[in-house]
């Protein structure tokens, strides 16, 4: 599944199967062990929230990506 297709698929699943308001859920792209190039690609594909396990890794990736 492509990154742009994920929000609509998630919204359908939340509405039909989980019975939850899609606005109550935030989609976060997790970049643990992934290089900055893939973070940059995820952002270019539409990811708006990025998660990382370690602050040091997040800082390095943020600097490399230019955010």
C-alpha cells in the first residue's frame, strides 16, 4: 500500500470495523533503523508525523532531512 492510500484505508477501517472516529487517531510514520533518505521519501509521499525511538536518532535525522 502506498503512503497516500493509508489515511483513507485507515479511516475506512476505523469507521467500519473499530467504530471509532477517525479524527481520534493520528497516523505516525515510524523510522526506527531507517536512513534519512527514507524519512525524506516518506515526507515527500505525504507523511506528516514522524516517530523515532531515540532522541539522538531523531535529532540526527531531522538535521539530515532539513526539518
